[in-house]
C-alpha cells in the first residue's frame, strides 16, 4: 500500500513537471516569435 502510494505520487509529480516544462517552453517560443515579428 505504502509503496503503491509513493510510486503514484512520484509518477504524478514527474508527469506534472513534464507538462509544465513543455507548456513553459511553448509559451516562451510564442513570446519570442511575437517579439521578433514586432522588431
């Protein structure tokens, strides 16, 4: 029970970090592209 819960928490934590990092990169790329267009 304890091992299953720990594994589940680690999996969710890893999934959230990957999702946030990908989302941050996508937003950063969008902002960078818009900045270049303005110049």
